[in-house]
C-alpha cells in the first residue's frame, strides 16, 4: 500500500520537474533577443532513496536550482573591448573637427602665406604703389586673423569636450550607485536561496557600459560582490559603497576628482579610459600639440618678417618698424612661442609704413625694392624647425590627418573585436531557440510519461482497493 503511494509521489516529482523545465525553457525562448540575457538551465538531482522492506527505493527527482550560464573569460573580454571601443569612438568627432580646422585646402593658411609673399613680389615690381602696399597689409591681417581664428576654434573644441565630460560624469555616478545597489540585492537574494540570475545579467550590462564610459577592471570578492576599479587601481565600487566622480572647472578645463568617502584623488589620463579617456586625450594631448605648433609657426613667421621689415625704410624714409605684433606666455616653463598664434596682429596701419627699400647710409633710399625682394626670399628658406613656413604647416595638417586615420583604423579594429566577443558570448551563454525547442519537446514527453506513470499507479491502487 505505502509502496504504491510512494510511487505516486515519484510520478508527482516527474510532473513538477517537467513543468518547471518547460517554464525555464520558455523563459529562455522569450528572452532570446533580450540584451545581456544569459541562458538559464534547470538543475536536477535524484531525491534521497529510502529503505522499504529491506529494499532501497528511489523517491524521484528534485529541482535544486536554476543555473545561469556564464563565462568569466568572455565577460572580462567584453569589459576590456567595450573600453577600447568607447575610447576610440569618443575621439572620432573631435579629431575630425581638428582636422577640419587645420586641413590643407585651397583656402587655408598655407594658401594665405603664399598670397602674402605674392603681394610682396608684386610690391617689388612697383615699390611706390600705395594700393600694393595696402594689399601687403591686408594679406598680413588675413594670416593673423586666420591663426587667431584657428586657435579660437581649437579652444571651442576643447570646451565642447569639457561639456561632454560634465554630462558623462552625471550618468557615470548613477551607474556606480546602481552597481553598488545590485551588489547588495544579489547577495541578499542568494542568501534566501532565490535566484539572482536577472540581477546578475543587469549588473554585467552595467559593467560593460561603465567600461565604455571610463574604462574599468573588475573582480568578484569572496562575498560574491563585484569590486570595480579604474585602470590605475583606484576604487569605484567596493561592496555596497560607490565612490563619486566630481567634475570641477580648473582654469577653464574640467578636472575630474574621485571622492572615495574619506579621501580624494585627482584623475588624469593614466587613471581613466573609455569615452572619457578618449576625450581627455584629444583635449590634453592632441589639441595642445597642434596649438603649440601653430604658436611656433606664428612666432617664427612674425620674427622673420619683422627682422627683414625693420631692416628697411618706409616711403617717408623712416626706418622700418615691426610688421607683426604678438604676446607670449609669461610662464617661465612654457616654450618661447606659447601664445603667439592667438595674439598675432599686424602692427602697422598705413601703406606708407611698409618698408620696401633698404637703409643705405648716409642716405635713406625709400624708392628701391631690395627689402621687398629680401622679404620674398623668406618664402623658400627653411626657418621653422628645418622647414619652410608652408612645409611646417603641411606637417601640422598631415600630423592631424594621421591621427584621424589612426583613429579610424583603431576604431574599426575595436568595433570588430567587440562584435567578435559579443558573438563569443552568444555562443557561450546566449540562447539557441533550436536547443530550447528541443528541450521543450523533451520536457513535454517527460510530462506525458509521468502522467501515464501516475495513471498506471492509480489503476493499480483502484484494483487493490477493490479487493
């Protein structure tokens, strides 16, 4: 009698397990296209056997849990590749804008420098022409204005980067708080024996997004919580506590500080990666290098032009004065030319002040063209770091062009690598609807078999009760 009742219980466990298996497989199919979802599997074990009349009798099977498929290696690769992609992607727009500012085109600074020397060449053929003298001044103004404008536009790019970083910091801190909160929820859920699979999927997605934003490294502690750090090792999340990234303006630029509760640390390029790291690279390295090169070009160009101009005489017979004016940084650690491009201006205003001739003691001869010819000769001289003025500017433009090409290549590589790792994740922990449909069929067959088993036992009980 008890044996048949025990048999009914065995059949019951079969029905319950098959039903639970259908639920798990159905959940997998439903979430097959859910971003970050990891396939779940029903864990089953045999129930402990009991001794009955000297014989060990099985008690069916029990569900011990719902496991979440995961690959620590693939997850870490996703975090790393997300950081690489975020860094290169964030640099793209700013680099393209810098390239536009210094591009080699028909209407760029190099063309203006050519026209400046052409105007001096024209003046050398007609030294007394006020119209041509005025043209020389105008071309000088155009060069100075272009250099000032280029510097202003580069500063605008830097400011746009600052604004972007400030907006990123707000969402970054929210993500850090969410990771810390998920740490607590996951541990408290698992302590009660419930499944935290959905929370773990959510946390993995957040970690990838964090990596893309600022670049991180992670590890799981013995308590089961995820610790998040910057690439330099500074803590972002420890257990249920999250640090805060603060964006302050220092000398116009955004300076990031990590508030770790009782202490603070200033963050630099060595600490961060991802999108913020990419933006800081353009703001603090690429653009300052371009500005320094433009300063050097403006400084050398102005000094060389001034030296020739001051050696001549104007139309009134006076000694030539400085053609260009500029100011440079008072910082003793700065390069001599720092600030020249942003302050360059033509120092003379009247056509009569253009020094075309040469001072020839004892008489001042203002009608000859010797000084104008000396000015024209500067165009082909290698005066800026072993290059002519135009060659040096071409180097600036080509250097930025190479940065853009390098970024395009590395972005393509990073994107391909990220896609490959995502595909690896799909294979390792993603849902295959074909496999799940096969499992559904198996569970359905198991459910039908258990039902038939229970029906057979019930018939036997009916016969027994009729005796």
